[in-house]
C-alpha cells in the first residue's frame, strides 16, 4: 500500500511540473517570435552551419524523410508490431504507443498557437514543411520513436531476464535499458542537428521539442502506472 501511495504521489508531482512547463513553453515561443535580437542571433548560427560539408546536409535530408509524419507513423507501427510479438499483450502495446505519441498533440497545438515563422535559411528548400517553426515537429517525432524504442527494449529485457533470485538478471536488464536510452538520445540529437543543418528550424525550436516531449511522455507513463496501481486496490 505504501508503494502504491508513493507511485501516485510521484505521478501527481510529475504531472504538475510538466503542466507548468507546458504552460510556459508557448510564452517562450511568443517571446522568441517577437524578439529581433534572438532571431538575428539564431539566424547567424544557422548561416554558420550552412558552411559545413554538403554530405552532412544529404544525411539530414534522409532524416527529414524518415521522421516526417508518414515516416514516424511507419516506424512506430513497426515497433508496436515487435512489441506485440514480445509481450503478447494488446494492453501493453496500447500503453506504449499512447505514452510515446502523447507529445504530438501538444507540439501541434503550440505550433499553431505561437505561429513562429520559419528562418530565412529555409527559403527555397524543397524539404520545407507547411507548418510553423516552433517547436520542431521532426524532433518531436524523433522523441516519439525513441520512447517507443526504449519501451520495446524494456519489455524485451524483462522477457529475456525475468525477475528471480538471480541478481545478474536485473543487471542485464539495466544494461539493455541503458544502451537503449543512449541510442535514443543519440537519435534525438541527430534529428535535432539535422533540422539546423538544413536551416529549417531555429536552435530554440529543436531544444524545446527535445526537452518538453520526453517530459510529456514520462508524465503520461507515471499517470498510467498510478491508475493501474489505484485499480489494483
């Protein structure tokens, strides 16, 4: 009972903190949109990045297609199919998909609420989406895929190394999860940097997405687990 109460209290704290940050983000976006100084400084960064080797932009273009709306849905669907084979539980797969995809509604809403124009470095790009710049949708898609990947690997680790008296199993699970998290962080950083190399987003666009999206997913995860704990009483 004490553990269940702690889980519910933690979920409440995470949700409150995340809600506060979610309320602050649109204000940050409006401030950035209206700040000529911030726009100039961030544009200078993008123009500097434009001088980097062409091969980096070619790789960035590939990531742009992979983490478009269609690409993100395809990857998440593939991971969900793998997750289903691992767990054999529709409820677990639904939970993992909901937790992973939760940030997209928020990101889309903030985009159209703030309506920050794309940087001037995006002019003429065939990869330019039709939506506003803040926050980055592709970076959010990378977070969604990364969270789904982590949850799938977590389920795989628990299946391969179930709970028992052997402490080595818990260590192996941690190793699996740690590697998945490192890979997920690397993926999000790669996609975020690719948006800057293509000149399609300001640095603050990708920073906000890479920060707030994992927090939203974690908040949903905590709430889901707290509801399950409450239902077991």
